[in-house]
């Protein structure tokens, strides 16, 4: 079956599991508790973005079978996971005021989340996208077993949700390891020095680029928290949760496109750019269709999914538009990074994200705009970033006309 469909199916399984766990958290914790959970989960996504960019994208593009690079990748991964786990404890203890037990649960969830994500990245690197369905399906089942046990014992707390996340991601990590080819599972021979510069030379830019979007989202949550309180954060996150299928479609195809760009760097740039245009158009259309479907049933389904929440149509449509804006930037940013422009992609993403965040702060803190306006402002910045990536980083580097003439044939052979 098509690998692109496998990429989407794998993302569907992952996002469905995440959706159900977050839905349970929304129902069990209420708007205020869910707002706190959203901040913590956002921090885990931020850490995962760093790990994905620095290690995951590096092992996809660089020669991960070179002994020196393989050792450097393994050592870098260990440091990133350990550092993120410690940071999770500090975040929970000092910034959110969690109990010792909840801090331990947050640390376990963070470490498992990052490790499982690296396992997924290995499967993507060898284009085993359909195996992701098995991996994340097992992870979801483990999380649900844990949540069922907690619910049977009493009320589900924030710590229980974090422990369920940890159990699910640990299971997914083990399943990913089992699904890898034997060559990929081979334990690296750790060497001192060497390879780290190459990993950071490519992965450092990708990590910074991947870090921008979740950091912007979490910074936005902090602004909403300051402007309207934790309940408003929970309401906004509940609206985002309902449009999650649109985002999962974009992320699934985005992961597939990055892996294929890395595998097919011999294609003329004109062919790859056309491929990126087709991918962006397909993701935009898919995100729009999902958003329209969700909003059409929102009045009836919304209260059933998240009782006690005041779900804003403005916010739901805004998050759908934000998913579409991600579709407009992901293909071009990934292609530019693979073709040697990761620093430029990072600059574009930082500029559009900072402008969007400033607009959010002004709208909420100065103009008194409703929280439902937030995703619209974020989407505007993301659309600008997509246009800049395509027109400034890729179009000027198109090959000569003779190469452009070869593009249609190359596109026909592209995955």
C-alpha cells in the first residue's frame, strides 16, 4: 500500500490515542486542571521537538550507519532525554507547584515520550510507516489500560493521566524497537568525540526550527493564562482538541514528505518544489474538509465531548485555519532544510512566530480581544512563513530552464 497513506495512518493512530487521553483529561480535570495539563503537555511537545530535530532528523538525513556518527547520535539522544526529564521535574516543581509524586509522573512521561518519538523517527527513516500503526496502537492500549485501572480505583487525577502517558509511550518504545530491521537495532559502539559536530551542524538547525512552533504555542498559553486565567486556557485547548484530526493529517503527510525529500535529494529542485506544491495543496484541502466537518456537528457533539466547557465556534474555526497554515509552511520548510538552508528556514520561522506572538499579546492584554482570536493570529503568521520559505528560499535556487524541463518526468517518478 502507498507509503504516504501509511504515514497518515500512523499519524492517525498516534493522534487518536493522544486525542482520547487528552479528552479523558479534559473531562476528569475540568477547565482549570486541563489548562495546567495543557501547559505540561506543551512542555513535553517542546522537548520532543528538540529531540526530533536534533537526533531524529539527523539520523534520517545523515549516514546513521557510520560508526562515528552512530555513536554521536546515541550520545546526543541520551543527553537530550536525560536533560528533558530533569527539566520536567523542575517545571512541575517550581513553575506549576506539583506534588512530588506528580513531578515524578511528569518526569517519567517526558522521558518515555521522547524515547518513543525517537523510535518512531527510526521507523520513518527506513520508510516503515505502516509499522507506526502497530507501535502507536499498542501504546494507546497500554495507556487506556492504565487509565481504566486508575478510574476503577477512584477519581482520575493529573498524576494518573501523566502515568498513563508514561505507560503508553514506554510500550510504544518497546514496540518500535521490535519493528526495526536488525541492522537498525544494532547497539552503537560508543566512541569519545567525533561526529557530534556533524550532528549539531545539521540537527541543531532542525531542532531550533522544530522548537519554534511548540514554543510559540506554549508561550501563547502563558499569555492567555496571564490575560484570562487557567480556565480560559482549558477552554481554548478544548477547542483545539476538537480540530485535532486536521492537524494530524498535516503532521502525518509532513513527516512523509520530509523523509522522501531526504531519500530523493538527487531529484532536480524544480521537481521537488512541484512535489511540495502538490503536498501543500492536498494538506490544505484535507485540513479545510476536516474543519468544516467538525464545525458542522459542533453544536451537537461539542457538549458530549467536553461537558462543562464553553466551546467557541470562533476558536474551533481558528484552530482549523491554524492547521491549514501549517500545511502551507511544512513542505517548503522541510524541502529548504534538506536542500541545505536550515538556518534560513529557522530565521523565517522565528520571525513569523515572534510577530504572531506579539500580535496575540497585544490583542489579549491591550485590546481585550477574546481568547478565540488567538489561533487566527497564529495562523496568519504561519501563512506568511510558508510564503517566505517558498518564494525566498526555494524559488531563487531553481535550476536552469533545461532542468525545469525535466521536472515533469521527475515528478512522475517521485513517491
